[in-house]
C-alpha cells in the first residue's frame, strides 16, 4: 500500500469567484510543485473545464479526477466525482437541465470562461454558475450514484452552504462517500460536534480559488495504485484502502 496525496476540491477560471490565473496548465504545475498525486477539478455547477486540465496532466503522473461542486436547491455544496468522460457528460446534461437560466453578470460575479489547451477562451458560460440548482440534494446524490460517481458534502464545518448549516444533521437517506472539512478544521472536534461515526471518512481539501492555494490542504489516500475505483474503496474503507488527514 502506498500513500497518495489528494486535493479533491479545486476551482478553475470557469468558477465566477476564482482568479483568472487559475488556468488548467498553471493548476497542474502548482499541484505537482506541492507534491499532489490526485487532483479533482470541482467548479461550481459545471464540469466543463475538467477535460483540458486532464490533458495538461498527461504524462506527469498526476491523476486528475472529473468533478463538480454542486449547489443544491437547499444551498448545500457537495463534491461530485466521476470516473470517465461518459459519466461526466451525463452529469453535465443534468446540470444544464437544472441550472437556472439567469445570465451571469461579470461586473458583479466575475467571468466564467472555458479555455482550451492554449488558454484561449472557447466559451463564456452564459448562466450564472453560483446559483442553486433547481433540484434537491438527495436527488443529486441519487443521480450521482446511479452513474457510479462519488458524493462528498463540501466544507461541512462552514456556517453557510454546508450540510450542517442548511440541514443540521446527516439524513439517513443521504448516501455519502465521505465528507470534506475545510482547510483549518480539526477532525476530532468536528466529529464530536456533529457526532460523525468513524465509518464515515473525512477528508480535507484546499477549495482553491487562487493559484497559491492549490494543494495547500490535502488528504492521504492509502492505495495500491491511484485509480478512481481505489479512491472509491478508500473513502468507503473497503478492501484495506483508507484515507487519513495528516500533514
Ligand atoms: Zn463551496
Ligand atoms: Zn469550492
């Protein structure tokens, strides 16, 4: 078993609130510089920048995972991860269907751009990605799992946009593959505060919106090899794989 450092919550230029320096090539370079082995790209309500980040990582040894940070109807943020482009596309259709058609106003929210391999803008995403989707958290979780994805409520310790700030508890019907703490949260105190049993894995991640933050917080994944399926096993504490929050 080997240790792999994973930062599973990183935004790109596509997120309205992220810095325009967050281009796919620079994100990959920064992750490698920080010793990250597994990186998930998780823009708000979109997966459209994942593919180019993966292309930049080819041959570098960095595993880039397709992801998204959804904002549910109840304004809960969660990380959804997908194994391949087929399931990522399926999820993108789901997002396109449930994102309100309210145009982005760059002067208030910032730009939402998709860039190609050469950092040329190929799309200005028209609708504001920061809005809540018109669909509830549980339905998003069920759909994510139906297409074999992973579902991880984001920054659960935060006083806004978190599972506990919006619901106050983890419903038994909601199937999570783990939960993410924000960068400075302490695992033991959060477990005690919300009575989170040890069979639910907790991870930490950078939630980077600026380049210098990529890889600034990461979780150790103990795997034989870095694959999506082993990440799934580690989060769900199966077949000897596990995760550990450690410096
Ligand atoms: Zn968030
Ligand atoms: Zn985020």
